[in-house]
């Protein structure tokens, strides 16, 4: 089992999976302030013809090398606001 990783090492294209084990997309962007060590969340690309979703940091359950697991089921992820709708 991989060791947990800090949010600061997350890279674009890492796999994002739901709490029920389904792949929901890939990391498009990590949102936060590295200098202040403040993790705001992730922009997740769910794939072809779907809008990029915003996942707040508190909905991230685990980060390991190459994968982010959410505290959301796939159904909950699918109704998150798109990145453009986040103020």
C-alpha cells in the first residue's frame, strides 16, 4: 500500500477516484497557496465532453502517489459545480 502524500505533490493527470471505488476523472489543477500551505481543493477533469468539477479540500479523503481518493460517491461527484461556477 502506498504511503500518504501531501497535497503539494499532487500533479496534473493523477487519477481521482470516488469513495465507492469508481474513477471519476483526473486532476486538472491543484488549488491552494503553497507558500502558506493552504489547500483549497482540486479541479477534476471527468473526461470527454464533461465540465471540469471543483472538489473542495475537505472532500479529499486520501492522497497517495498517482491517486486522489474523495469523500464523495460517484453520484455525489457528478453533481458538484463546475470550476467556472465557483466564486
